[in-house]
C-alpha cells in the first residue's frame, strides 16, 4: 500500500511520512529539495515542487498505483491586506490553492488505479478567518471549496475525499512566518506603520502564544493516518479541539460579536485615530 505526501521537509508532512513508514506502508515523500526529505526506511523521496508542472508530470510517470495522496504542501502569508505586497498573495494562492489542484490532477490516475483517496490538509483558518491572516485564510477557505467539489465529482467512482483540520502545530514554519512578516513590515510606509503598527505588534504576540502552545505534529499525523486507512472515512477529521472551538463560535455568535471577541482575544486596539 503506497501513499504520497507532499511538503514533507518539516511539520505535519514530515511527521505523516515517518508515521506511515513506521507502520509498514510505502511512502513517496514530496519535497522541493531532496536533501530535506525524511530519512526513514520505507520512504522514497521525490523532488516535487507543487508549482512546477514538469516535476509533477515526471513524478506521476514514475509512481504506480496509490492508495492515497495527502495534499499538505503549503506556506503561510500574513499581514494587513491593505498593504500586502500582491506578489506575496499570488505566491500564497499559487502554492496553497493552485498547487492542490495541480497535485490532484497529476496523481488522480494513480489514485484511480489504486482505488485510493485524496486527503486535503485544511486549517481552522479555513473555517474562521482572523485579522492579519487573511491571505492564509483565503487559501484554506479555497481548499475547503476544492475538497467539497472534488468529493462530489469523484463520488461516482467511490474515491473518497477527506479533509483534515489541524490546530496550531509545532513547526519551523512559525519562525519563518515571523521573519517574513518582519520583512513585509519593514517595507511598509510611514502611514501604514502608524495605522497598523500597534495591531501588528499585538498580532505578533498572539502568534508567539500560539506557537508556544502548539501541539506536536505527530498528533495530526495520527489523524491523517486514520483518514487514509479507515474503511469508510468521514468527510472531515479535526486534529484537536482548537479548530473545532473556532467553528462552534462562528456558528453560535453573531458576526459582530465574533469580531469583538477575536479582537479582544488577540489584544488588538479598538480604535485608531488615523
């Protein structure tokens, strides 16, 4: 039984590839650089940039029937939408949204041959948006829509499409997110800094708290394994209670109340003079 996992250089993807291999499955581990692939018996690294059609086509020719593909590869872009460099938004959507479709298209023949399934890695941010995480939330809202569409379109062939929703997970991506946000902020002009500076400081502290409370990636990997191997998989699995709580609050609270709760929780200022 062979599974393909994208984005295995770190975090959820790496933990998933290792867990599956430890349990005796054959794993194709997609990475942008082969040197970053997990070293584990049962794991076959493959150079796989989800934005590179040639790499996807080459990998699809080499890989036989698949029991599942885990669409995990992704990046996180954050910042005030009013001043976000558009090239950063393009990159966010190219990897997290177009990349998911590109991978799914490339390997669906192998999934059909192996009577397999698609597993989409979403996020609580794909169910409830938060200030300054708009680009990432937009990409994960899109993943939710893609999963719904793929699930309905592939239903006639009995090919399941499953969404896994993690919470905050320990990963080197937290440090990269912080570094990228600082670079973007340095590029903001004086007006943008005056308007958004205090809120960005609060958002950075909030992100630090999330990173400090993040759970091991292995916890999400265990849920992904279940999504891949369950005889009759559910359409969604929550990896922890954080994302589930966000969904419940969105359903229960009026939008204005939810906005106020989120601003208070993140420590954002209520009003800015200009």
